[in-house]
C-alpha cells in the first residue's frame, strides 16, 4: 500500500487539460443539518453550479466531459451512501485515467472544483491533523493492528496466539479465530498459560508489529487496551508511541475506535 505522503504526491502529479473534477462532500450525520439528508441537496446544487459555470466559459468537449463525470460522481456517491461516515472525497479526470474515492471518518468542508489538477488542499490539511498512524488494540492473546490515515482505516491485521503451535497466527481483517481449547476449564487453562508466558510471547510478536509499522510508513502507534497488557507489549516495541487509550475497544467497530482516539479532533 502506498504511503500517504506518496499518495498525496501522486495526486499532485495528475493533470488533464480538459479537466479534473474534485468534490469534497460533508456527510456527517452528527451535524444537525444532515439529519434530513442535506448532503444530497448540497451535492445536487454543487454539481449544477459547476456545470453552469462550464456551460458559460467552457468548450463543447469540456461541457460534455464534465457532464459525464458529474453523472459518475453522483452515481458513485449514492452507491456508497450506506457506508457514509463523516465525509466523501471524489476525484476523477476527463480522460478517465485518474479516479479516486475516499470515505473519511473526519469532516470536510463541502466544495466542488473543476481544474486541470485535483484540488488536494483539504486532504493535505487532514494529513497534518490525522497522519498515517497505527492503532494497536491489545487484549490478552489477541492483538489487532489498524492502519489508519486521514481518519479512515486502510487495513486491519489480526494476530491471535495459537496454543497448540505456541505461535502467533495472523489474519487479514475480521477473520474467525478459533481457540483449540473448549469448555470453561480448558479456556481457563489457556488463559493461565498465556498470563504466565505473555512477556515472552509479546516479545516474539513485537518484531512483526514493528515491521508492519515500518513497511506502512506509519508515523507511530496508539496503544489501546488494559494497562497491564499494553505496558507489557510496549517495552518490546521499537515504534514511536503516539498515545495510550486505557480502554478495551477490541470488539468495537473501526469508526468507534477512531472516534475514541480522535474524539476531540473529529467532533
């Protein structure tokens, strides 16, 4: 996966002399104006206004290109409305060589642009405020790494301690993690063994986590979970620690975790 600064740099390099449509759309349902679907009105009015502008000053080919892109944008945004968080960013070129969409967990200011290059000022501001960072959730023998940037989760890695092999098993996303032991007595025994050995087993996991963080060009990680577990794993990590959230959030949805970490910034 491309590191965020490189991703933004790649956007800057995009150019289309006919035009590139950039849309920042605030879809925050926590905003009082959004309860009745205000974003749909803003989308309709914004596209109409920019089409009217090009209708007056643009060429026939430019008007046709913008109309086609407006239809693509409208369709894409409505297709994603059930997944909406706080904002939606759409960028696409007239020649169809460039197309990018982002559903973000942080708000943006609604705006519409038709330029020869994508308008990325708000993305750059969000990158400064919400840099690429890892969220490391620790709950005994289960550790989850969320790769986040611009207030969105880009990828999720789940590490689960396997009792039989005495090694960490890695899953992509929300995989089913089966513990071999069954029944309360066996489960208690598994937990007892893990508690007795967790220092050694966390130490074994730490290099994998540091490698993931380095390869993803994350600026650091937030440690989330009960202090006794996060402190045990922290002493084996080389990554920069950006903060501590002493709560068990491992069963929460990704957007709830981000809200908790950035609760002051993304309200």
